């Protein structure tokens, strides 16, 4: 367990160190991520489903590339960057309105201004947090009566920071509560991978694979003398459990989540229980 927690913490350290700052844009407050820290600073954020980029020297200005009436790009961002960096001989020919292209250009300029400037290697990351609740018959346990117990949980999800990411990694904490009919409870820590095979702006449908799980289990059983006893155990397993889910966008920063869980496992033996494990939740962008 200590090794698992340590690996989890080491995984999060680079992401938790990302500098963020709140700005008012279009009369609303947004948390922007700072990518450079020098004479000129680059900020970015996902606003109304789109990547938007901002430059800050004395004040925050958005970098844009609009079209004229004939549909031709006007490259306003290049003119602005040329104005702000006119004191150094640096070309803008290959600079695109993309994060890494802008970051490379600004890093180059800041380094020309200050030889001690430190280039920040951090890339784009989108972090989402969700809370969920649901019901499960724990299909990988001996539950012949198909009794359903209540569960609650939280999740942190990490993916490439763009409007419609397809791939992500998630960390879940789940608690399954015992019931009178099936006196089984469990606390689980799960690491998994998610792939969105239908990925629209308003919703996505995805499959999730629980790669690793550490669980604390407690179940009431009859011993050989017919006496009820509690069997407690804990341990680590790589279950490779498949789940199916959907995220329905509510606004720019939040989703309603639906999930049909524990469809089957590659490594765990089932008890021929038909999987009845569903959750509903609420997810937000951090």
C-alpha cells in the first residue's frame, strides 16, 4: 500500500505544480494556466470548449487569428507578438496559434532578454474531478441472490488539455456499503485508463479499464459451526475490469456522468452473476 501511495504522489507532483491564475474574460472569471515565467508570459485555458491563448507583459491580451469577409486569416497574434518582441531579432514566420509553438517562441524571446531565464518543460494537462454514487451487486463475488449494495466515490481524471481529449488516466476512491441482505463492504483505490470512442462537444461515450486496485474487504460468512463471522482482508490486484460510460456536458466546465460498471474482467473469476453495477455523478474541470 505504501508503494502505491508513493507512486500516486509522484505522479501528481508535476501536475499540482502547474501555476494557475484567475482572470476575468468576457465578463466571467476563468482559471488560466501559466506556461512561461519571464519578461513575457503565456497563459492558456479552455473557454467555452475552445483553446484560447493569452499574452501578458503589462496587461493580459488574447492572441487571435480571425478571418476577414473573404475567409482569409488575418494573423493578428503575429502582429501583436512582433510588436511586443520588436527589441530582439526573432522570426515569426513559423509561429502557429498552438500552445507548443507559442511557448517555444516566447521561451526563445525571454532567453534572449535574460540568459538566466529558465525554460519550463511542462506541457498541457487537463484535470477533472468527479463525485458519484450508485448501486452494485459486486458481480465478482459469490452473491447468488444478486443483492445490490449502495456505493459512493470520487475520481481525479488526467488527460491532454484540449477541447475533446480521447485518452485519460483516472484515480478513483470507492466505498461500497453493507446491506442487511448482503453484509459485504469494501473500500477500493483504483487506477485506470479511459478511451472515448464517441467524442462530441455535447457528450461522449467511453470505455474504461480498471488496471490496478487496492481493496479493503469485509464480508459476513457462516463458519463450519454455523456461526456468523466477519472475514476481513486487503490486497492489491490487477483486475483488468471493463466499464462503459458517458459524459453529458452541462456547461463549459461540468458534466453529468453515467456508468455501467464491471461488465467483465480478464483476470478475475466471476460467479456467473449478471453485472448490475451503475453509477451517476457530476464532473468538473479543475
